[in-house]
C-alpha cells in the first residue's frame, strides 16, 4: 500500500498481522494497512503468513524474517527508505 499524493522514496512499515495463524483476516488487514499508510505517510507491506495447522513453527517465523530481510535489502527497488523501516 502506498499513500496518495506522496512522491519520492517512502518510509515503510512491514506489517505482520495476527490471527493466531489460523484465521484469514485479510479484509480487516486491508483496512488497517490503508489506515496506517494514510496516517503515517508511509508504504505498508502486509505479510500474509501461511495458516496452520499445515504450516508450523519455525517455518512461519523464518518466512517472516526472510520477507522482512528481502524488503530491507531491496528497498530502493520498491521505492522505500531502508533506514526508515518499521516492523
């Protein structure tokens, strides 16, 4: 998600939603991410984790770490400011 009418590289919020890894709450997360984006004037990346019971720890934590690391390392590619990344 990117804020409207904001140009240039943006701070970025990496949002790891809750839900106990058992609930698909993507509709609620969309509202939260859009609100964060518009309020903070920052890009928001919402990580949708795989749901349990098929996916268990530590796989879910590894995916969260790897995804966050990817956006940090490739911030310029996405128009993000790597030094202004919030998790």
